[in-house]
């Protein structure tokens, strides 16, 4: 008996040590369990619906649909835990689609950002604002305003898993930002598909041999006749202008007050464009996510072919030199910096709601910082690369005409539908190159319109969730939306439609976008809380690498100080220009009177 008591006394310390280890192990399990429940609450937001509470989550409703973990905390745990099952569900969640693959989201965003502005707007702005010098304000605006705002919009959509309007339930005071995004998207979709209709018309015209704007065509025989080579080159310019006038009908209208009749050729092309958009988006991201594998990659193939072909032409180096030759004195011009900022907004598609909507279909743990860098850098590289394809051919045309490059270069739609077709008409095999070029323009336009339409449909479907659950109702809604856009777009394909097109293009994507992005940046930084927003981004990235955390410090500084300041400066500069223009117009009218 004495031996037994002695043995028990010796084993007592071992039992105490063992109990201490068990208790510590239980505490670790409890801590891990709490972290697991917190993470699952966030992920369930994307798996089960789009309910957003004050901090971006719907803890009780989302977590209630979750299975319990495999282990059960011991009853003797020192700190009993509250499980999500303790609270009833507060609302019914709605199933939400997700991208079937990582590449679908990346290609959709790249296709949305890389649009017609990369081909016709950036090269022109680059040569007009000092050539290679323009890249300095361009990249400065990109890193200080473009990339931070791009990341903010993607993160907001992915974390909230909702469209441009519903996502602001995290801060109802800012819901007007989502409504503003929806209004801008409507205006952009209204006129952007008209460009695709023009592309259809030129693509159909390119199937003829010879091209309708070449001197070999029978309709242009009276203009060109039996002229010499130099005269023929000049006649090609006249033929292209006449062809564009036949398309636009602008010579038959005096202005906005005189739209004239609808041009039935363009009306049919516009109808075909909206039918294609409807068919590609009929099943939402399940259908458009497959289409972008072709529409987002084919333009790059065409650009490479055009660059190689342009490099073999005589005088191409003259055009490239004109495109890149720096003019350092242009940096002192405020207009250069304003053009750089406007091009960033125009090409990245910030503030329209398309990025936010496409990101809302992402998985919760997608690395949004990595995607932001890939998409923005790819977009800017495409813009710069497209300049070589454009100006190498324009340099050849200037060489053949014996004039300077600036005399053959044009801006906006004139570059894509006048200057470049004129250059292609002078090349051997002009029909092939013309078809290739306009197919590229068509795919660039369709990709961008996918994003804009997705912003509208996602915003409406999130506000009326019952439409999302019924495939027939969803298709009917999309069909009615496309038909309404077609009817409104008929105004832009009249004889005076180009005036209305210019009006919408000039005022829908400049002043409005600056105001929307300014309030979005200020709202997230000071109302929602920039620290909370950064923590939300960290929560979305599993095992967030150190470089992401360091980049977030930079983005935080941009969101709070740099980006709002530059947006405010751009807004003031734009308003000053409008006021000066109004005063000058009034003074001119008074002088005439």
C-alpha cells in the first residue's frame, strides 16, 4: 500500500502536465474554429447570394447555410463559443453565377479594357502631345489614378459580390454612385454599338473587289479617270471621303436640329450588331465567358500581322519616328496632362460599372491585386503596340503622297474609318487587309460592349433577384433591353446622327466619369474606411504574400491623397475649359450681332 501511494505521487506531475497540454490544444482548436467560421462567413457571401451588411458581409444569413466543421469543441473548453447556428436566417439568398475558369475573367476584363480607343485614340494623342514625351504623363496618371481606381472597383465588386447599385449597401449613403454608373453605361452602350454598325458596313463593303473607296471601283471612275500615280493617290483620298459621306450622310444635315431620315443600310447593320450582342449574352457569363476566348485574342493576332506588314513598307520608319519623336516642351502644356488622364479613363473603363459587375462573379479568394496589375499593364502595352501598326502604314501613305505624316493622320473615328482605309486601299491585296482590319475593330468593340452591358444587366438583376432565378425571364429582359437600345440608336444612324454621336461621346465619358470616380474614392476612403477596405482585400487573398501587403500601403496613400487630388484638379480644369468656351462663344455671338 505504501508502494502504491508513493507511485501515485510520482505520477501526479505527469497527469498535471498532460492536462495542461490538452487544455492548450483545446484552446488552439477553439481559436482555429473561430477563424474558420469567420472565413466561411465571407466565402459564403459568394456561394449563396449577394446580401451585404454594414461591413460587406451578411454573417447570420450566410453562415446559417454552412455545414458545421468536422470537429466539435470539447464541453470542458474554458471559453464556450457561439456558433452561427444560434441565430436564424434573416433573408433568403439567391444563387449567383461564377466564372467557370480563371482565364475567362482575365480575358473578359482585357477585352473590355482593350477597345477601339486603343487603336484610334491613343496613337493620335501620342503624336499630338509630343510623341514619346506623352508616355511620361500617361504612365504617371496610370500609376497614380488608373491602377488604384481599377483595384478599388474590382475589389468592391469581388468582396460585395453584387452589381453597381446593390454593392453600396455597405454604405447606403453612396448608392447614388451606382446609379451614376448605370446612367453612364446606358449612354456608352447607346453610341458604342453604332461604331460596331459602322464597322459592319465597312466590313461588308470590304468583301467587294475592288474596294468601294479605291480608284478601281466603277463608281469612282469619273473621279480618278486615267490619272497619273500622284493624281490617283489624291483621288483615293477623295473617294474615301465620299465613301464616308455616303455612310454617315452628314452632307444632308445642318446640325442637331436636322437629323433627317434613317439610313436603312446602317439601321440593318445596327440591328445585326444588337442581335449578336443578345445571342452572346443570352446565358450571362456562361456564354460571354466562352466568346471572349476568340474576341479577346484574335485582335492581338491581327495587330501582330499588321505590324509585320507595316514594317515591310517603304516609308514606315518615317511614320514610327513621327509617332515616337519626343517634344519635351509639350510637358509644360496642361492639355497634355488632361489628355493623359482622359485616355486612362477611356481605355480602362473605370467608373462605368462593367469592371465592378464582372468582378462580382469571381470567387471570393481570387487575388485581385495580381489581376489588376496584369490587366492594366496589358491594356497599356496594347495601346503602345497598336501605334506601330497604325503609324507604319500611315508613314507609307505619307511617303507615297510626298507629304508629312501629320497631313495624313486623323483623330477619333476618322483615323479608323477614313485615314486607315485610305492607306489600306494603296496596298497590294487591299481587300484582304481591309477585311482583317475591320474584323479586328468589330471584335474590339464587341468585347467592350460586353462589359458595359454586363454592368447594366447585373445592376438590374441584383435589384430584382427573381429575374436571375428564371432563365426565360432573364432572356426576355435582355431582349427587351437590346431592342430599346436599338430603337434609341436609330437617331444616331440618321443623316445628322454623327452630330448626336459626337455630343454623347464628348460629354458622357469625361465630366461624368470624373465625378463618379471622385465620389467613389472619397466614399470608400472616408465613409466606409480605407483601413477596413484594405483589410477586406487582405481577407480575400489567401496567404497574402508580402509584396501584396506592401503594395496596399501605396494604394492606401493614393486612395486617401493622390488620386482624389488629381481627380479634383482634372475636374476644375475641365470646368474652366467649359466656362472659357462658353464665354468665347458668347463674345463671338455678340460681335456678330
